[in-house]
């Protein structure tokens, strides 16, 4: 069982101040798959303060810079695609679907289905694309 005890605030993963734990269940099996340490009001204040500090600089970015940020985020997600797929599948209790499409096929499927995250296109494996 995984223990999730970090939250992302101000550019870093930090331990929440809260001490309450939440059980995360797989809805298909009703088994506890993770325990999550919840954030508290102080964590919310810290996140809000960090967002307020970041807004002026982000507001000055242009279209190209924002596109580049999104591309870097996409690359980070694709780099963790298998781990994300397994986590999502377990968390939602979904059946595992064969993901044998190559990158180009997934990109094409995502473009047709209107999904931005081409790395996790399940439509093609179900014959929808």
C-alpha cells in the first residue's frame, strides 16, 4: 500500500501540516490502496500565498513561453506514462486495457478525440479512433 504524504506548494513537494489520514479505495475491489495525508488550513494559506507571489511573473509571460511550459509539462507526463496509467487504473477501479499503440497513433487518436493528453488515449484500444 502506498503512503502519499507530500503536496506540491511553491515549486516543491512538502509534507502537509495536517495530520489527518484518508484511505483511498479501489472502487472495484473495495480494498484500501493508499493512505493520503491531508493538507490543512495552513497548507491552503501557504499555497494561496505562493500563487499570489507567482502571478505577477506568470502574467508577464508571452504565448510562446506558456506553450513551452505546457510542452515541458506534457513531456513530464509522458515520461511517467506507465506509472500514471497504473495509478489511474487502480484508483478508478478500471479494467486494464492493452496499450499497444505507438506514439504517433496515440497522438493521432488524441487529436481526433479532442483529448490533449495523447499519452493515455484509451479510445483507440477500444476501437473508437
